[in-house]
């Protein structure tokens, strides 16, 4: 099976929605069936897409699908991003440039299986190289990363753990973060405690509202996702969560998350957010 | 600040190993706080030097404390000192959740 992506895989809910739909056959691929994903003609690949692509590739290797991922070679800035982000190392084993390379505005991909304190260190180190980061904004970024990684460890049952990608955008002065797992999705996790969580839209309504938890562990009180939305909203950032066959999107500091059907099934959960780096 | 002058201050940062899970250090902080409260003392947990708190971090601490306090956080023997608005927000929401659900 060959799937082709082109255009801008931008860090926003609409292009991500389009990307998820384009990837639906790969995401639904049974074990042992080979696939190739051709991204060579994409004009932009951001950290949100990077996390999804990396998770698909890692899961494809795990399921013996012999995945092949063709990355863009032009324009040169995009090719450089594919190197700095660790994507090229993932698929072709080419070395990733050092994390503190002066031209790098991205952290290399991280695959994780535990929610440790140092999960956000490389993101903060990246931002400090490029901008003045005040302590409040640093705390928001670190806490947002912690909420997502803890959720994956506690609830996702993801065979690959989680995959994290992040990039600093100097033009818009914001950090963009994508964290993806290939687990059971929010609906199945919540249904353990709330059997009437019939679908992903209802699950997203519940977790964005807060107070609903699968109680997978004693530390779960069901407020992590709603904390995340509050922090992103108060900072004037953007956020999207894709899980199962639905997604929730938040733009800026106005309003509540909008929850919609995805139109296909994403086998896991992807949490994507942007935060301004200026106070 | 409403605690007695002889409250024991626990600096959460002293219990943190950066490479280890967040909830492991939270459990240590919570156990330390619970031990002091069980003995009749007062406790201030300071997170002012901690970077990247999460709801799980506070949930674990507060759940352990809630058992000793019988979920009565108004008795004046326990307090958390936060260092910024984000920490204060996350702490307050965890406190509200633990009070609502009870200790686990």
C-alpha cells in the first residue's frame, strides 16, 4: 500500500484533520501488511505532523509492516528540519545533528514510557537558546508536557509509549508541541469507569469538562486534560486532541474547545498545542 | 499563610529525582507530610523551587494527606506554598478534586 501526502502539514487542527483522514488506511493496516508513505512533496512538516508520522512508523515496525517513509529533500529548510527533528534518523538511521546546534529550532524526537521530571528539559533548553523565557511561561510549558505524558503512562496502554516532538517558531514566537500515543484512545479508557462513554466525542466532552477519570491509578482525578486546556487558553495558545474518531480544537483565549467527528479512526491519542513564548 | 509558627516545611524539590517518575517523588512528599500530620504536627509543602508540576503530582500528595486529615483540609494544619500562578491553578484544581472524590 502506498499513501501520498503533500501540501502543508501545518500545526493547526484543520491540516491535522486532513492528514489523519489521508492516513486512515495506514492507521487501519493489519499486522504484516506493508506500507509506504510518501511525504516527499510536502512543503511544510511541523512537530504536530512529526509526532504522528513517527508514531505511525514506530508502530509499523513493531507490527512488522516494514514501513517506508519518504521524507522531503527540498526546500533545504524543510530537509534540515527533517534532520534536526530526528525523523531522518528514525527512518534512515542518518545521524541527527546535535541538539544545541545553532541552526536548530527543534528538539529531536523522543519516545518515552515514563512520565519523568526531565521530559520537558530539552524543550526548555531549546527555548532558552532562542528567546527570553520568563518563569511563568516556563512553568506552563513544563506543566502542559507533564499532564500529557502522565496521561499516556496512566491511561493509554500504548505499546510504543508516547512520541514527543517540539519546535520553536521564531517568526511567530511560539513553541509547538506534538505528543502522540498508539494506545486504546480516551473513549475506551474512560469506559472502564463510565460504561456510558459510547464514543470519542462524548469522551472528549468529558475530559475537557474535567472530573471524569478511568481511575487507572490512585493519582487520577480526571483533571489533567481540562488543566491543559485552561493553561493553553489562558496563554492565548492553540490546542487540538485527536482520539479515536473525534477531535477537539481550541483557538486562542476565547471560547471553549470545539469537538467534531474525525470521519475516520485514529488508533491512539494525539495531543497538540502551541504556546507563545513571550510573556 | 495560616499555619502555626512551628509548622514543618517540606521542600518538594528535595525529593525529586529528575530521571524518575513524577508520582514517585510525590508519594515521598505525601508520605512525609502524612507522617508529620499523623504525629500531630503542621506541615507546609513548598513547591516554589519545583518546575513542571502536574495534577498527578498534587493528587498523590493530597490523597495521602487527606487520609490523615479525614479529608478536612480546613483544620489549618496543612498548606502548600506555590511559586507562580500556574502552580497555584493546578494545585487548587487538585485540591478541589481530592475534596470531591475523597482520598484514594
